[in-house]
């Protein structure tokens, strides 16, 4: 048997070892063909979620990663790279956010049907499905591994199942939400991926604090409706990006959804500190200090979304600054699109257009889309995707 080299993150070097017996073969190219929307029993807005020990879907045997072949996660320093020690003191901002999401009841799919923002919820779920489908590879020579940062109650589990991933890791600062996400996964029927869940403040702590040392790198890191909590300070934004880039494999994607800073800026430039409608409200305490988001951190506003978010502090993510900062972490921008542009581009797509119909994102005449106040609220957001670039480590 020929000894093989493998990266040992504990010692930060490559070591020789005899290859272990393979547990499973790599998935064949065809095995990762995407499922057509609508072929799954559950509808997108009825997502439910699960636990590592359960057996995977019978129609798609789970391929365990051959960890020996993977570069393990880049080690994270105990201190963040910008020289400040990882924070230990509880932070008021994160406590408010954590409490808010922990206190929100999991209302279940039938009650969700009566939500006053049912169309908006469905639309946002559709946007996330578009993003996931766009940036999850159709085929892969290795098991697909996904990190859902700020996974909440596991609202995207079914979307990831449809994208035919193999391993899912969900992390969130809100412990109650994490256990609800775990239960959701446990209750999922015929799920095709293995999942694990961790409680973690992704803006103040390292992923290494919770993940097994030899965890395979991620193909996708997803951050849906969460990153605007990180831009409270440079340190938090950097810790988050360090977690993303160290977790991703080369060529891996970082995808997400955030409020569009251009829209916020245009309101503030009109002298409006407060705006919204019956469904949502944005409220700043003071005008921009220099008429712009410079420095780009700490621009706080209070956000209200009916039936979802009750006046929780959020922070503007000035997109230009976010992009420049991401570049420092070898993350190169691939895609930035406001939600309504995504809708215009994808609404006639054979699969995604059909998904809009199935998810009920149609008016009373059956035309696809959302209208009025819900539309204004959806237009507040944009979606992004970055790719991890860099030099591939060669085994010695
Ligand atoms: C609006 S919810 C979105 C949940 C989920 N991503 C979705 O799209 O349904 C925002 C989530 O971000 C989480 N979050 C906020 N700050 C966080 C932090 N510092 N670390 C990890 N998760 C955080 C919250 O607990 C909450 O679950």
C-alpha cells in the first residue's frame, strides 16, 4: 500500500499515512442531477427539518466524504487576524438579537399560512431557492458540504435537500432556534443529507470552537438575512469573514441576502430617518455623520417586520466596503443583485418560474410576483455571491 500525505491541522503540517478503507465511493456524476421543483412532497414554504444518526433517503444513498482526500478546515487562530483577542464579554447587541429569535415561537406550517406577510415569506424563500440553485454545483467529484451561518429554525433545510447536498452544518447564536432546527431535520422525511447543528456566535467566535478538527471544508457558506447583524463593528465583520474564508474550499461559494445599502442611502439622503409601510419599518436615530457610510461600521437602525422582527437593531452593510473587506479574505465578488431584478430575470425560467407558482407567489389572476407594500418590503433586499480564491496547498 502506498503511503499518502494528509494535512494535519493540529500540527499544521502534512503527514504520511496509509489510506484508510474507503467508506463509500464518490458520487457518480449522474447521482447529483438536480431534482425538478415540485417533485418533492413538501412545498417550499412548508419546510421541516433532522439528526446525524438517522438513515438517509433510500433513493439517494448518502456518500460520506473521504476526509483523507479533503483539505481539512484552515486552522483559525485563537486571536482574530487583526490582532484583537476573540471577545469573551457578553455583548449587548448580540444578546438582544439572540433573545428576540429565541423568544419567537415556531408556529408550524399550518399557522404560517395565515401570516399577514405570507406572500413576502414565500417570495423571500423563492429568492433563496434561486440563489441556492444557482450556486450549488450540479455535479461534483466529492460530497457537497454546506455551512448555514445564522440557520435560525432551519427554514432552508428543504431547499438544501432539493439542491442534493450531502452534508449540512447549521450554526446560530440562538440556542432555542438551533434545537428547533435540529428537531425540524429529525422530522424530515426521506432526507438525503447528514446534518449537525451548533450554537455559535459567528461574529465573535471561531468555527473551530465547535466543529470537529478534521471536518471537511465547505463548498458553500450561506448567510441568509443575517449578515446585517455583523456590521456593528469592524472586529465582528472581520471575524465573520475569517470564519467564512477558513471554512471554504478553494472555488467554494459564499452566498447570502442582506438589506440593500443603496436604498438605505437614498432614503437618508432625502433626509428621511424613518420609512416603511404596514409591513415593515426602518428607523435611524440620527442622520449619517458625513453624508455617507464612512467608516462603514456601526450604522444602526431599528427594524420591524410584521409577524417576524420586532424592532431589532440592525446595521447597514455598505456594499462597497463589504466587497473590499471580503477581498482581503480572498473572497471575490461574483454576483450582486436586488431581489426584484432576480425576480425579473428568473420568473420565466422553466424550473424557477414553476416554483413561483407552487409557492403561491402569484396574484388573484395567476400572474407571478408580489405587489404593493409586500413588494416594497422585498425590494429592500439584495442577494450576493462570492468565490473563495487563492493558492491551492500542495501536499509535500
Ligand atoms: C432573520 S433570521 C434568518 C434565519 C435563516 N437564515 C433564514 O433565512 O430563515 C437571522 C438569524 O441570524 C442569527 N444570528 C444573528 N446574529 C448571529 C451571530 N452573531 N451568530 C450566529 N447567528 C446569528 C439569529 O439568531 C437568527 O436566527
